[in-house]
C-alpha cells in the first residue's frame, strides 16, 4: 500500500509540475507578444478556437454522463 501511495504522490507531482511549466510558457509567450504589439492580433486568431472549445465543453456537460460514452456521433 505504501508503494502505491508513493507512486500516486510522484504522479501528482509530475502532473502539477507540468501544469506549472505550461502556465509559465503561456505567460512568456503572452508577454513577448505584448511587447511586440501583436497580442491583439493573436487574440483575434485564437478567439474562434476558444469559442468553439467552450461550446463543445458546454455541449458535453449538457448531454450528461449517459451520452458521453457514445463515440463519433453528433446530434
């Protein structure tokens, strides 16, 4: 049981570290875009993708767990 808990702790540490590194990379990219004056242009390009991702997430939450197991099907 102790070995399992150690593995879970290591896994949690790796995931948390990856999230921190990803956040730092995103922050550095945003900072460099802002300094070059291209942050607004990047927002315009990313806005449709973010909206589509939010719509897809809302659709998944709306459908509930009963329909989430179905693959490839659309309404």
